[in-house]
C-alpha cells in the first residue's frame, strides 16, 4: 500500500498506508490525523479538508473547477499548492506524498 505523510498543524508527522482509491481525507479521518474537519464527509461542499501538497505536486491530478471554487471558502491561507483532500484519490504514483495541514479549518 502506498504511504502518505501528513504533517499536522502541530508539526507532528503521521505516516499512513493509504489504500489505492481512497481519498486523502478518508485516510486521514480514519486514522485520527489532527487538522482535517471533513464536515461534509467528502462531497466537496465545505472546504474543511483543505491541505497543502508538499511533494509530488506534478503527479497529483489537477483540481477541477468545483474544487477550485470551494477552496475560496477555506479559512486558512490559499496557496499555489492548496487542495481539498477529499478530491485527491490515492494511487500508486502518489506513494510517498507529503501533505501539510493548515492551522485551522473552521
């Protein structure tokens, strides 16, 4: 299973084996990662799973318009590497991905 490193707001790093096909949000919430609220449960309707892609940015599929629109509702600073973790599905190509979580989602 591909591994993803989540960097929590505290700086703590959590490495998780993520099943292919799961979203980054699903893996984080299923494993108790701090910093993702996921209020809408992954339906791209709340922006509380905002994250920053720290590695493999060229291998992560581009955000669709709905995700880009929803990111405008994020509480934390929007950066060039901002994404909604519910919209990124794990694949073997993303093994080793590093995701940083913002200080606040709400």
